[in-house]
C-alpha cells in the first residue's frame, strides 16, 4: 500500500483548476497523511521538500496536468523508479488517462491495492558528451524550415540506409501515439520491447518506418545539412 504521495502540478493553474486540485487533495488526505512536492505550493496539507527527501519518502507520484506535465515528471524522476499516476487536466490525455470525475473512485482502488502497474520502456541518446532519456521519443531534426539533412542510420554498427529528410524519430511504444503517429508511424502495444524509427518528410520513394528490438544499439550520423543548428529533441523538448 502506498503511504507517502508525491504530487506534480501543471504550471499556471487557473482558479477553477486550483479548486479542482484542492478537492482531489482532500480525497488524498482522507487516505494518507503525507503529501509532498518539490515545487512551492500553497495547497493545504502538502509539504514542500527537496529532491533528495522526495526521493527517500515518496512511493507514488500523482501528476495533475496533461501529457506534457507527465512527460516532464517522468524525465525529472527517471532515476527514482517510482510509479506515476496521471490525472488528466490537459487536452489530450493519452498518458494522463484518469479523468477528474473518476478520481475518487480510482484513488480508492489504488489504496485498496486494486490496480495494475505497467512498466514503460525509455529511449536514450548520447551526443556531445550529453545523455538524455525520453518516455515518448528522441528525434534529430535539421533545425531549419524546409531544409533537408542527409544522415546515415546504423544498427549494431551496420549501415541500414542513408537518406535525406527533415529528420528522424526514434519512438518508444508509449510514444507511438504521439509525434511518431503524426509522422506516419505505427501504433505499438506498450508492453512490446521495440523501437519505432520514422523518417520525417523523407525525399525517398522507398522510405518507410522501421521497427527494431530495443536491445539493439543505434547510431545516427549526420553527413550533410545545417550542422550548426541541427537539433536533438526529447519528448518535444530541445
């Protein structure tokens, strides 16, 4: 049973949203005495703590916001391996799939042990001595409007293809319903251990999405294009 709850709130809550959150926190406080946040908040019953204390105390994180808020929380707390529950206060809600109207019933189920814990795979990238991780996708982009880049894709050290396109998306199964979907990628069941590789606006008649095991290592070599302002993005963030 979860005893110590951490919360993450969407930025710039409206007064009506704050009122809804306050009501949901009251439901939480009827099930637990301890709610923590690493961000300053005026909500009653919430203790503001630093990252280390949050890490040591919290055994469930509840995100109040949209998919963007949940993705940010997943990246921020990636090392903690703490379960995350998303409450939809955004526009889409692929990841934050608990509606406000069902909050009390869902929370009661969670505290009674009636829940399923899903593990989601991540995708990571190393570039310029930096290492980043994403829940949805990592992509490389030319960084320019209507300007192609030529790159080489290698899997386990072997060249798969070279082509010209706006960029390349490497998406997780979770990310298959996000940006990858709009680029023509397949919808993938979240329990599969695979990556979805999708060229963006490719200048090739034979260009197709590619699905590979996430146990494979990939390398993307930019051969030609705007190297000075090419971008690497993770979950929509540069």
